[in-house]
C-alpha cells in the first residue's frame, strides 16, 4: 500500500478538526504502521501508537497528560511495538496541518522493561531531533513546523546509531505558538524495540520528564511573537539534543 493512499484513507476516517491534529501513521525503516484512530474506542484497535483521544491541543505545559497526549494509555492486547535498528529513520505523518509557526521536537525514552506497562509520565525522556526558527523573523520566518507542512505534513528523524538496544517509546511533538502567550502542545507516542546500536545511554541534563520539562516562563513556551516581530532567534524548549 502506498503511504499517500493509506494516509488519505485515514484522514477520511477521522473528524476534520480545524487547526488541530495528531500523527496518523508512521514509516519506520521503510515499514508502514497505521496509527491509533482518535475519537474511536480503543477496544479492537491494533497499533504501535499509544492511545490519543482528541485533536485538541494541550495548553498547560504542566499538564499530567503532556507525555503522550490524552490519555496516552497502552492498547492492552492491541498494543504493538515496531522493531527497528539503531541508526534507522522514523517518519511521522500528521493530518493536514495549517500552522507553520513553532518548533518540531522528537524525544525517546527507555522503558527499562516492557513499554506496554510503563507509565509515560515517570519515564526519563531525551531529545533526538528538533527544529525551531530556521530563518527569518518570528512572525514571517521559516519554522520547523513550516518545513513539516511543506513536506506533506511529515517529519523524518534518525535514531542515534550508538543508542543501546532495548524497549523505547518515541514521542513526536509540535508546539504551535501562533497565539500570543498561549502555547499549544501536540504530543504523540509510539512503541519501539530497538536492535543493534552501541552502548550509548543519555544521562544528566539530557533527561527530562513530562510534565516537568517545560514551564510557561520558558522563553520558547509562553511567548508573544507579535510583540517582537523583528526578532530572528528562538530558544527551543527542553533539553539539548542527544546525538549519541
């Protein structure tokens, strides 16, 4: 099945919620995986993605569901994990996305055992990819989210090749900041079984928890871009990216 055809079918199967959204599917090391179907019961669904129930944003950076969206639960018997080698690419396909102002962030967390039984808010997350303000100013410049929209509403990241094998959750997040002083977080999670790799394991300041990684006073979170339109730099929230 072609990815584009599969995404079209998925988009037709869910409510079209203006200005909001989530990840519909993944391509991991060349294999296609359908995502969880929001607004449908979790019963009977089979996916590598954790449950997410709404296209609406999370607007509180301290929300209890910031790790993997509402409600972020395992699908039980329907929960799967994608087996992937370290160093492979992961592409997340979002619904038709209208916002182009804000960063794209990708995190991973080692479950230390079964991811299906892990509480995502207690995991230690590290960032493997990010893109903020790429060029220009805060209002009219090119952002990571603008690049995502231009690339057919998709984002591709590479898992660090030195990351140790194990059970992981990967977390994709868009942070829309087009509304003054009101951040809109869109986090989505999926489960991976990582093979190969090396002995790499991030520690110290590279690790954060959700909630806990962000606060409204962070310069890249509670920001009014329109009061500083000519500014040409942006501080991406969260820890530094871990490259292995």
